[in-house]
C-alpha cells in the first residue's frame, strides 16, 4: 500500500473514533458518581474523592505519586539485579513516560519486573499526563474557581475507565495479529513472554518501551503490516481524540477542531518530506533496493516505517519499528525536527494537549498585539502572569537538551563516555548524540541506534534531564492552570479574536516552527545537514 493509503486508513480510524471516544473521556472526567471499585481504591489509598485541589495541591499530589512510583520501581529493578545507575535511569524514564532503554529487555529483566514494574508505569505515567491536561482544560472552562479537580479521582478514573478497557481491546486485536502472549521461558531462538498485554498499553499511553530490544521491529512484537498500522493508530488515538474531549469540556468544539487541524498539518510537514527522503535515498545500495532500506523491515517497507517513525517522534511514544540511525541524513533530520517542535504533532497522551495549549496562549498574545485587541482565549482574559509562565515553558526543552549536551561534553568523564559510545565518527556520530539529548529532554525515549549510553555518567545525566523534562513543564502547566482558573472572564464574547479560523491555524503552525526550529539550526548544520548535503 502507498503512503497515502496507509495514512488514510489511520486517519479514517481516528475519524470514526474521534467523537465517541472524545465525548466518553469528557464524561469520565465530569461524571459526579464513583464506581464501587473506585471507592474501594480511594479507601485503600486514603484519598478523599470529594476534596478539590488547588493547582499547588494538584501538583503536590502528582509529585508525591510519581516519587512513590519511582521508589517502588527502583526497588523492583534493583531486586531484579539491575545496577544502581541503570536502575535509576530506567525507573526515572518509565515514571516520566519516556521509556528510554539502555539495556536489552529480554535478557535483563524478568517477567515479574516487566509486568509488576514497567507495565504498571506504562499505565500510571500516561494517566498522570492525561490528568494534568484535564486540569488545564477545567481551568480554561472554570468561572473564577480556584480548584482544578481531584488528582486521585482523575488518576483512578483514567486507568480504570479509559486506559484499561482500551488496552484489553487492543491486546486482543494484537493477539489476533500474531503478537506473542505467554509465560514460556525464553530461549536463544524463541524469546517468549507476555508481550501483547504490554504492547497495547505501551502504544496507547505513548510510552514506547519495548518488551524486546528491537522494539516494534521484532516479529513477535509487531509481526505484520496490519499490526503495524494498528500500533500507529494506538499511538495517535488518545492524543487526537483528547481534542474532542477539550472541545466538549470547554463547550466550544471549534477550538478543538482548530487544534486538530494544527496538529495534523504539523504531522504532514514531517511525514511527507521524511517519506520522500527515504524513497529517494542516494547511493548505490538505495538505488539497487529502490529506496533507503537499511535498518528497515521488509514486511513494513519505507511507507510503514516512515509513518510509524513520524507517529513515534511526534508523540512521546519513542517506540521504533525501524532503526532511526540508519535513516538518510535528511530523514534523520526530520525525526529530530518532529521532536524539537515540542511533540505537538500530536504529542503524547495528555502532554501533547497541554503543550499545544501553552503555544496557543503565546499565539493569542502575539495576535492580539498585532491587531491591537485584548488577548482573550475561550472567554478568559490573558495577562502578564500567563505570558511569563508560557515564556518559561518554551525554554525548558532547548535548555535541557542543549545545556545537558554541553555539560556532558565539558565534563571529562562523560565526554569520554560519549566518545566511546558513538557508533560512527564525524557528522553522523554528532547526530547520534544530539538525538539522544533531544529525546531525553522532550521525554520521547527513542534513539539513534548507533549510540550506546549505558554508562554510569550518561545514565545519571540523561536520567536527570528526563526528570526535569517531565516535571518542570508539568509544574508550569499547573501554575498556568491556577492562573487561568481565577482569571477574569471577558465581558463579551463578541470581542474575541476568531481563533477557530484557518488564518489562526496557519499562524499557530508558523509560530510553532519559528519558536522550535531556529534554536537548533546551528547543531543541525554540524550534524544531519552537514552529512546530508555533503557531495
């Protein structure tokens, strides 16, 4: 099937599920009643479901829950035999919905650790992102109410009512496609395991950590072109349908459709050139093969590989069905661009929505400034406090990725580890390192396969970058939610800017590109552009 056919199939599936799933999630987060199972859980964790949290209370609950998850997961991995620095990196990575893996899963981790440790975090780390997004939506929809909801209620509902049912359905579908699900002891030739159950939540929660080292390139994890398209659908499903949830909860579907169009345009701006570069790879081997097939599975081909790669770098997925380090230089550049956009094409489950809303606030300010109007978004007047918060938010990823890379290069110990871990010299080796630090800072978790970061210094440094890349934006977003919840409402909606029209969508897309890409151009010139444009 050609590129358009694959894309249309995934788009059609999302279009069919967009309204029912989006409205269902809106109902989940606004329903007043609690299920009996949920009440049992509240009693077990001593939560008070009727209590409403301010933004500080919500943030404190997020921090305390994530800290407890990190401690428990670290203990599970350490008991399983993982070294201290690697256990730290892995625990931080899975708690932060990044799933960076510096180890060979089928050789390093037991089934118990996979299921009781990593799979649990696949659920709850995705749920935390969705809870933060919903808290921001409530703030936009609120009428001078300081409360953002109850984190524990949102967390339990997200897992029990959304992620668990969806993961069961897709696990069964993956089983039907041939994905492995057993407890057979792995051998050198037949590595078994409970794969389908982990694969479904890995993709639905935009987690990305593979049961096998080859991730979704492994035939037991992603056996057919049909399972491949299903995994792409799972990566994109919640990030896109949450836009319907947003429109329903703020009582303005036009706002949701504007964000949907923005994310779709950004997705295509990466997918189309990426596919072109891989189909027209230069060199003798690509010409003989008909395309740049190095590092790609024949059962997926170029089209199935680039669609998956665009989806996984456009979300916080990080899963791979092809080796990104083997892409053409300009193809690899497009994957890095997809991440530096802030992963808003469409972004992770929950994190994509709150990331794009941060950029919307900036776009509204700039638009209002150009037109001499009051900055208002969905009835809420935006002030200097909101502008300061979003200005800090957009600096977090470049500071962490470029600052972390500079620090690692300046310290003799980590610099030696980087040089030893680079699989290739010159521009491509530089691209490997750059990709790793961008991936960690944006909580993606994928890597150029030639770079080995499993060393004490890099495990620790990348773990700290992942930690900051997760919780610094969440802190800013919840502070923004607190400001918006109590913000003055505009006296008249008739004076608002027409932010649902194509002109604003085009401006928002341009603004995102302008904010994200120029900062990294000097490094792209040294890395992928130098490699791709060399004669």
